[in-house]
C-alpha cells in the first residue's frame, strides 16, 4: 500500500492547504510537458486525489492504520485519480502552460459557470458520534432560497469542506450552476476534548481514593455509562486509557479512537484530630 503522505512529502496531520501546496510544487516539477518524470507526476496526482477528498482520505487513513484488521483488504486499497486541471483551475493553468505552444491544446479548459456558494455549519463532537442528516436553508446570490439535505459522516474532522456539485449560484441561467461548499466546524462538548480521533476528559478524586484505589462511573458521548477503575497508588496527573471509547474512525467497521482520563488528586483539609489519627499510617 503506497504511503501517499510520503509521496507528497507531508505529515499525516497536514492541513488541506499544506497538502495542496505540496502537490502543486510536485506537479510543476514533474509535469511531462516540462521534461519532468511522468511516473512521479502520476504518483503525486494519485496521492493528491486521495488526500484532498474527505471521504477518500478517511478511508485511506483507516486502511493505512488498521489494514490488518480490516478483513485483509489493506493491500488492495486503490483510488481512481482525478484530472490535472481539476486541481489547478483556470488562472494557474493559463500561467503554467503559457509559452508551451501546441501542447496547450491537449488540455480541456474548465468551463465557465456560476459562482460557488460557501456556508458554515457548527456541530458538537457528541452529534457526530454517528452519521447524521441535516436540512439546511441556503440563500443563493440569485435571491432564491434552496433547501438542501446534508449527510454528515460519523467522526468528521473539524474544518472539513463538503462539496455539493450544482447546488450553488444560479444567477445566470445560460451557465452551469456553481457548487455548494459547506465547511463543518466541530466543537468540544460534555466535558470532552477531541484530539484527532481520541477523546480526553478530567476526573477529580481525593487523596485517600488515590492511595487505596477506587472506581467511578463516567458517561460517554453516546450516553453509555462506563465504569473506570483507578489502581491503588495512582499519582497526580496519571492518565487512564479506555480503548475503543473515542471518536468513530470507520463507522461500518466499528473502529474508534480511545478515551483518556486525566486524574487530578484533591488534598483534603483535615482537623488536628484527624491528622493525629493518620500520622502513623
């Protein structure tokens, strides 16, 4: 299975803009019409086509990380690649191909159309523990109002942009409609903070519970009650690890991140009599 992050020279935590910038650099360097390496150009195009798409990227990351657990399909994981001019668009395309004579005719210029429409929606990490549907009202530049049903995949990452082709501006009836771009903002909730696919929260216990060990219950983001054991001798700042209790990574395969609980120990104020009772412990 190819490592698309290595192909583009970016980290797995790279932002969409960093991925795009890395591909642009490689595409210019290796484009065959400029004497570049055609194999490397195609490989970079394939990597970018996967990592730019939210759904493909999530599927790829899942298979890359959990391939051996995913019914043995990791080694056969493939994506079809998109077109070169789909990435660059008109202005950069014209600049890139300028001065190259007849070779410019090989590429089909992107057709003109109405403008894209961008909106934002906000959701909590609790809402996206499973796939959800939302009905959104969109005010188009033409003045018309459009009602759109949007499906939000379980565990979607913060800042992802969902693209709906042909649901954008329709001001000019003689041109194709623009696209609708929905940026999803994900907020922490219910005392949990998201870090990648993992969930973090805090729990306070007193010093005696830390010394003896204790057990407490915590409600996860799907309202399930989970019992947590604190071992005797737990130190301040210790982190308890609950495997598979984090954010969904792949809903169909039931793969999830982990939950981490940071323990904070409260020192009680004792009376002189109480201190005398425990001084010899």
